[in-house]
C-alpha cells in the first residue's frame, strides 16, 4: 500500500474517464463524508414583517378613499384624468415609503387601489380618444 500521503487527494488524470456520479458532483474520494450530530433541527427563517390580509384590505380601503376624494374634486373629464394621475403618483410614492419603512401590507393595498383608479382613468382616456377627443391637452 505504501506510506500515507499528506495533502489533498490526487486529481483524476485525463486518461481515466470520470464516473457518471462524478459528473453530477457526487462524492468521489475514498474517504467518507463527515457525519455531524445535530442536536437541534434546522433553523426556521421567518419574515420579519409579514403581509397580512387585514392590512392589505385596510390599505386598499384608504387608497380607494384617497382616489375617490381626488375624483370627486374634478368638474370635467379632463380634470378627473389629471387629478387621478396626480393622486396616483402621490399614492405610489406613499406606497413606496410604506413598503420601505412601514407596513408592507398597507403598501400593497394602497398600490392596488391606486393602480385600479389610474387604470380606470386610462380607460376613460382611451374611450374618449376613440371618439376623436384627446383629453390630456
């Protein structure tokens, strides 16, 4: 057998083809992999600020109220579109701040409500544009 060799195991030579298991990263040494005794189960990682449905609902309600307030201030379709776009941009900014520093569930609700309101405004613009009237200028 010869004297023991100190150091890393010798590399596989090019003359000897690798085994099919070696091609997929299986253990190839004559040594067995180390066995660890685990005294406790694997760690559980939890979300520090989970998104809960009541907070999403609350955020959607507040966002819908915000968009409704701006929509009721409008006196014409052009005013509705512009006020909705302004309110949507402000709501998305508030949603970004809430997502970074506050409750992410509320941020999701506000973003959903403002996104739906801006989409409705886009439908109004598209409908009026199909009739030959461009509302935004």
